[in-house]
């Protein structure tokens, strides 16, 4: 590769032994063999070949992976840089930059760069700007940005106070400020709902800057299963125009959602996504046009699942004679209880997800967590003290797990911080067993997964639970569900008896 560049009047500005320092001897030989047999018809073929080489011989760190080639091609197309000046920002933006070959001028701005970056800069005739922390790239027509993920960047707010912002949010804000026409930013889905970036999202929506939000499937990127998003900004949009939301995962067949093969090797998926993006009149289960008013009513949450209903969400929205959960039950979000000594101190047993057995009952052999509280902490504990008939719903982490508190409830049991306590109202509109069975149903369990926020740690928002539609038929009709609940519990008792018999039989010979 270096010899070819020298013949063309250029050369790599890195030591010739760099590959040997980072790769094993066998890997170097394989690379040399592959390079020797490559034939490049044009710059695009050369870029694809280089990206393929890096994929086959990755570096030691995840950030040394390039973007998958189809994703880089998509970013280049979304940028619409024909005849425009383009800045690629971030260490993984080199490949989209090189593929945006209709731009009249290209600049690669990053705090670090790889051997692939060097080669792509030479091939595309781009300029390189080493971007130090705290500096920004020059203003330009189009920005393609892949900010480093998970990096904390010092930032001084309007009040002059120093705080730390996530690199992904800083990258999105910079792309908005630097681009005079369009920007395409790749980041984690948390950008769409994280409370700390509420003001940024509100600004982008109110400025009519967001043109498109595309939720990509899990495992789109190398080295992580976190599903990324593409946020497309357009400063020349018509004022008041709706924002396009696309759930790309819904373009995969159900079998493909279990990732039968790597996503970058699925050309049908990328072709289907390109067709949805190019469609002027979006329709179907994967895309929708959403007004600013609807986004504002959702508190500027840009999570794609809020606007493109999943199968369970659609079924629940079609329920007849349904009331919101807050109309039929009191909802209490449990809080963290910290130990506190005092004259009025009281010992409580804190119930956690580990205390829910397979039948949805609270089962405690030995208390896992006890806490002594007094004063204000005691008042808080008493607010989340459990009663027979309470339904517990986990709202953080293992979301959706439910339990029905039985008559054996201890007088000092309190719900742990992961729970929502759902208490049927005394008017008798909904029976506790009916409410528990509804929340434990496959439809509601899938619905909760569809509406959950968060990536690594899913969270159910309080307002989403309050507005959960609950069919509220007559108490007689509910009795049929209660009868089924009792049958299910009898089956669990039968299973328990069988397990005890099996254990007893297994002890007849050679027991310890």
C-alpha cells in the first residue's frame, strides 16, 4: 500500500513497522497476501477493500473498528453533500467522509486517527485537522459526526458552573452549530431520552432542526450490542414540517431479529431501509411523520418507540372500555431507604426482585435486607409499606416482573426502590388478582418492553405506567380471570408437591 502511495506522489506518515507492532506475524502475512490480490476498479472499491481488511484484522480496542460499510454509505447519502463543503467529526467518521465523494471539499477533524484514516484521507484528497479537546471544527455546509461514546467532557454552563457532559451530546450540539445545511450524527439511543440533555432536544425541536430520527437494530456496530441511532439535522427545512421517525429493526423479519447473520451482511435490510428513507409518503409499521406538538406532548422525548407502535402497543391501544391505571389504582414509586437511628426507630424488611418466586408470590426464607429507620426516613418507609392485595411491578432493570402480595404479608415489609406499588382502589372497580393477572399477561409484558427507556438499564417512566390502559369490565367478568388465576396457583402448588416428591425419592439411595 505504501509503495502504491509513493508512486502516486504520497506516502503514509507513520512508521512502516506499525502493523507489526499491533498485529501478530501471521496476521501481517495474511494482510500482505490479501493486499497483493486486490483489484480496485475505482476509489469506492478501494475504500470498501480497505474497510474489509480492517474488519478482518481489528485492533486491540473496540474504537479501532471502522463503521460497518453499509452504515457509512447510509450516512454519506443522508448528508447530501453534492457540491458542498463537508466536515467529518470524530474518529469513526473517516469512512463516511471518504464515501461522500460528491463533496467539493472534505475535512477530517478528530483528536485521534488510525492507519485507515490516513489511507482514506489520501484517497479522498481530504484535509486533516487534529482536534484538541475543547476545540471545535470549522463551520461548513455538511457535518458527518460519530462522536466517541461514553467520554465525559468538561463544560461550563451559562451560570459559569463547571459540569461534565457526555461526548455524544456535545457532538450532537456541535454538529447543529457547525453545519449550515445538513448534519448526520450517530450516537446511542440514550441521546433521545436522557434527562440531562432535555434542553438540547427542546432546542433542536423548537428550531425545526431535526429532519429524521432513525433507530437502528442492536448489534449494528462492531463490539457492542447497544442499538445506535442516526439523527439527521437540516437547517433548510420548511418551518413546522413534521419529523420523520423510522424504526429500522421492524424492517427485519422476526427470525432475523435474533441475528441469524451479522447485520452488515444483510443487503436486503439496508436496501429496505434506503427505500423507506427515500419514500416521500411514509406509511407502514416502520415509519411515521410526527408533528412538533406531539413531540412536545411527550416532553421532548425522541425515543422512536414512542411514535411507532410495537405489536403489543397497538393491541393495547385498541382495547375497548379501558381506563388508565391511575384511575383504577393508586401508584406509589418506592424510594431508596437509608438506615437512620433514633428514638422512634423501626426495623423494616425490604423486598427486592430476588424475593419474587416463579408463581409471582413473595417468598422470604431469610430476609436479604433489613433496614432500621427513624424520623423522616421512617415516614418514607411507611409510605411504601406493603399490604395484602398490593401488586408490585419492577420499573427498573428487570422491568415487568410482577408479584401479588398475599395474606402472609409481614407488618414490616416495604418495597425496594426498583418497585412500583400498585394498589387497587377501595371502590372495588378492579380486583387485585385481576390486576395482577393483567400486568403479568404476555401482551402487557411485551408492551412494557416496547415503551421502556434506557439501553443498558431499562426504565419505565412513571407517566407511562399511570396512563397504561386497563380494561375494567364488571366484577363478575373479572371473576372469570380470578378463577383462572386460582387454577394457575393450584398448578404451581402441584409442581411444588412434585418437586418435593422427586427430592424425597432421590434421597433413598446414597444420600449424604
